[in-house]
């Protein structure tokens, strides 16, 4: 997964909720734009997962992105 591919999902207007699929088979849903952040370099992602909880993900572990409306994004590995 590349930073540019992720930016397309992150910066979509209007925002569309999306799912981040990871190499270990897990996935995280980003339902609101304010529940997602990344470092200025773009490689480290922060995803809010609940009250005061969040996950820190390395972009290199992301295998694909999917809009939660079912539209599939890129399946390129990082």
C-alpha cells in the first residue's frame, strides 16, 4: 500500500467510511475522518477504535483498503 493510495481514501469528499485490511488478517474500520490520523511522513497510522482507545499501524502492514459501501480499493501490498 502506498501513501498516495491511502490519501485518496482519507481525503475523499464527501468522506466515505473505509476499512483497512492488514497482513495478519485483521481489519479496522474508519467510520469518521476525525478517527483517523497519520504522521507527516505518512507511514504510521492512528485509528480510533473506541472510547479513548486507538491502534497504531505501520502502513507497510496494510494490504488493502475497502469503502464500507462495498467498493473495493487497491490490493497492493506495501
